[in-house]
């Protein structure tokens, strides 16, 4: 399906990833807002990608999510919607996705980021770029800004938490197993500004723990940037070490801030956190990523349809 004839363009946005080891320096420079990484920083990121096979699964999983959302939209609204992927840091970028939709002749735009928790320093930046591109194209635009408490998201995470506990051979009420709900850390200054990102993750975690019947749980953070300023903590690696010192035998990590397989999941949790857990003698399991679960795609399609209602009068 080309999407020509659709009246609503949907730009589905995600972080992006390099297509191979040769693209890492360009990607990293874009992440660093045009500042090239030092040789040491570049070597470290190359090492991380090499540890997960040279490329992240994120690109393929994101394309599957976009296709799943498109299929869910078509199931309810025929050919009204045309979805395109826009990346924050790789190709195709957000602006080119909006331009492509405009070229199809859509009369309005809906944007959604494949991250459940709004922050001005993350989701807010995606939306600002998509809005500016929509303005340049003369398109009215609406956005799904936050969906951290969507009942389908909570249900899917509950399901995966239960499966992770089962993989460890224990029940969710086991007193020597703790659930660690994580998201990507951000600079502390973002939270101190009243951004609410940390509050939203806490709400997701409480809903998931309550829905699963987990008795021991906490929020922690992962994948902090390598910058001099302080980032939100505690870091998941430090928490794993603390749990082991306290006598906890097992932990389940639920990276609720990520919807798909990603370097920050497949390396930071599956490689780095697992290595720390082995070092301190703690058994660790991770919840399965949501990826293109049809139930997630259908839920996001519902949010897109609702946002599009505001375009009818503006188009």
C-alpha cells in the first residue's frame, strides 16, 4: 500500500539506530547534537554493538511496529491513514517522513512516539521536530504525547512479568525475588524542572506490580549518558549489587520505558546487567520486549484515531 489517497498521515517516531558498524560514528555524532565522539567513546559504542551482533534489532522491530499499526488502522478505517517511520537520529528522519506524507496529499498529521513515558527532553523533542515539519508543509497536526498508563500497556507488561518470574522457577510473591522496573535515565535537571517523567514511570511500575501481584518491586534507571552532569538514579547495576549484598537471590528487570528490542535492552540488560548479576551471585531475568505484539499495535492505533478526531475541523 502506497498510502496515496489517505487523508491522515501518521508519523511513527523512534530513536533510531545505525545500520551497521560503519554508520556508528555518524549516528553517535547526531546523538551528541553534532559533536563528534572521542576515539574512546566511539570505541566503547562500537564494542557494545559488536556484542549484540554488529547491529541493533531496533530498526527491524520498529519497522514491524509501524507495519502493525498500519494494519490495525486499516482494519478499522479502510485507507484513511498512511503511516511512515521517522527516526530521531538515523534515516529516515522525522522531517523526511513528514515530507513524504505531505507528498501523498494527506490533509492532516498525527504523530506518536514509540515510548510510553513523556518527557520534555525525550518525547517532547520528537514532537517539536514533527510539529515544525508539519508547519512547514502546511499540515494541521495532533500528537499522542503520553501513554504510560494505557490499560493494554499495563496488561502486556503484567503478562511478561509473570512469565519472567516463571522462568526463574518462582512465583510473583517469592520473598527473595525483586522486580526492577526501568526506563532510560535523563539528566537530574530535567526532573528538577518538574518534568514528571519519573512520576510517570513510578505510576507504570505500581500498576504493573499491582496487576501482577508482585510484593517486592522498585523503580530504577538505566543507560545514563556519559556526561559530567548528574543523571537520575539509582542505576540498575548499582541496585543489582545492593540486592546481592542484602541477600536477595533473584531479580526480574522490566524495561518498561522501551517498547522493542534495543541496544539499551539487548546490551545494557542482557549483557552488562547479566554480567554484574553473575559477578555478585544473583539470578537475573528480563521481561520479553513488546515489539510488534498485535495487541500493542491495536492499542496505539486507537490512540492515533482519537488524536485524529481533532484534525477533522482543522483540515
